C-alpha cells in the first residue's frame, strides 16, 4: 500500500482558508466534508488533519503528522526544534508588546516588575531576558487584549496584524518582538517515502509562490526602440520577441516583479511601448 503524506492545518480561521487555497493552487483537490477532522486528497497522496494551532508542534515532534502549515510565531513559541521547509508568504503578523494608550513608554525596561498577559510566555521571556528585564507573566489562552482594562495586567503580548484590535481596546503597540508568516514545517520523523512526496509538493508550492510574485506582460514595441525596451524587462532569462504583421513592430513577452510593476510600466510607455497587456501568473516553473 502506497503511503500518503500527512499534513496538519489549523482547524478554522484565516490560516485554514489560506492553507486550503495554496493546496488548491497546487492542483490538489481535498475531499472536505463539513466538520471533518481528517480528509483525503482526491488526486495526490496527501491526508489532511485539522488541528488546533497550538497542538501542531507536538504532533510534528511525535511523527503523528509529517508536515504542517503553521504560523512561524507558534513554532518559535512551541517548536523551535522543528525544521521549516518553506516560508509561504501569507498570514503575516507581528508578535508585539502593548500597553494602555495613556501610559507613558520609554523602553523595554518599563516592563520591569510589571504584569504581562499573554499566550506566548516563552517568546516574552526570551525577549525580555535580552534586556535583563523580569516581568510577571499571566498566561491566558484567548483574548488577552481585555486584561489591562479589567486590571489583570499592565500590558499584553499578542499577535498584531492591522492593529485594529489593539485600537478598539485602547492599547498601543510599543515593542515588536518578532515578525511571522505561515510556513511549511516538517516532522523530524518523516520517512524516506514521505520525503519524496514532500519534494513533489514543495516543487508545486514554489511554482505557485513564484507565480504570485510576478506579472506576465505582453506589449508591442517599435523595432527602432526594441533594445531600449528589452533593457527595461528583466524577465527570467530574456524576453520573447516575435515580429508583428505590421512592418517595423514586434511583440514582446516577459514577466515583471509585482513590486516593481508600475515603475516598469511607466518606463515602458516612455520608451514607446504600446498595447501593453498584463495578467496574473498562476504558476511559474523554473
């Protein structure tokens, strides 16, 4: 019987949705019934386990699952011994210290002897120890942002995305301890057969991630300015250039880094490019 690679993903929430989306973008179809805790892929040797985020590091450590899509912040807190195979670029956040808006703040030493509510005790202790600061930690599994308002703590440590939750609870972010994103983590007990399946999955994931970083561009260029226009297009190796039916013109195909997209487009227009068409890239295999 052929083995399947066992992947853990968060049971619910945004990370669950983004995790299922990247598997879908990799061409993997999950037979996912409502409220299932385990599901199989229809077209890839993969089995999905839906687990609580905080439990995933131990499942990886014990070899119950082979890989997991998990927040890097959770690994830093509970699984620093677990290897990361690939950063995935979504579910980005910060793990930060925050205090009430009306409280003056100068430096980390302000937390000396103070009470901090958090569900990330190891992360907080490691960070404060760098500054020789000792604080009293109150460990809460849940909504920590309410703790200062009810007199339970002087400050909190929590994950921050937009900062809107802090704002609603009259708190301000004062120290960013680390930045985090979703990662693909690997069990130290993964066997050779499942490692081979992982290599195939990683190949697909990298192609999807690469595609997300670039835009495909197709444009018409006057031949007398072709070299100038090609010089503006980094491409993978070099742009594809094809002659048009209209004499003196060529069609140029290339890819553009999405972070430099508008800058490159403006330069292309200034250099005489016309009929510029742009589309997303589903996958990019290098």
